[in-house]
C-alpha cells in the first residue's frame, strides 16, 4: 500500500492505493451508482472506522480519538 499527502475540503486526507477483488469493487461501485454513498472512498473510510471501533471494543487496540474518527466520516 502506498500513501501520499493531499489536502481536501474536509482537511488533510491521504490518498492510498490498495488491491481488492473485482467483486468488492463492483459492489462498491453499485452502491455509489445507486446514490447510497457519494464515493468508494466514503465506503472504505466508513468500513475502516467500523473495523477499528470493533477492535477497540474487544480491547485489541488502545482507545480511539472519537473527535478524529468523526472527522474521518464527516
């Protein structure tokens, strides 16, 4: 995975590159096309926040910064 800094209207965001299955990409594209989400990036951000929150609840990672998490999905 690679990352490079960039600035967006929501603040500083990182652009990353990941490899996923064709099936997952097609499902995400369908959700965007249906209007359920504004972009694939939004879907991935929400999924990562949910994953990290679940790990925190299980005690597998330290306490998360709620203010920062909200910024990630706002």
